[in-house]
C-alpha cells in the first residue's frame, strides 16, 4: 500500500525535526501551508512556548490580501513575523520548513522574513 502525500510529508518532517530544535538564543521559525492560507510561528522548544505568530488570517494581512497572490501574501507574512520578532529582540532563528519543499510559498515566506531583517 502506497503512502499518501501527507504521510510522506510527515515522515520528512520528523526526519528534519530530529536535527532542528529552537533554543532561547535561536528559536525555530516553522511554516504551515494549507491550500488557501500560510501560517508561521516562532517557537522556543526548550520551554515549549510559541513566541510570535503570523498568518494570512490576521486582520491587517487579510485586508491587504484581497488583490494579491498567495505567494505575495506569503512574503507579507514573512515580513510581518520578522517585524514582530525584531520587536521582541529576536534577530536569529532556525528555519523549519515543516516537511514542505523549499519552493514557492515557503521560499517566499523565508525571503520576506530575510528581507525584513531576520537572520537564518
């Protein structure tokens, strides 16, 4: 019996998570991508706490996204989460693509966060 796309992604995700952990000095920036929206959060794994979160469903981004593509919205989410991180004093993170291929919206989010000043 063959595995579904989601099962393959989850297997890839677990393999990545064995090597990547977020610390207090360098928390983990993780991405979740659905068919319509994209979510990002910065997590301190040592305390199991989410420090900052942003998605296309937040009020300011959902209003700005009426005429934008999903990829442009992903860049905005990356810039938003970077600004929130910088406001909290977080400058360096570890990027966790969550099993998704580093391509398209995931890459756009990472580029938007880097352009806004986050280091990873």
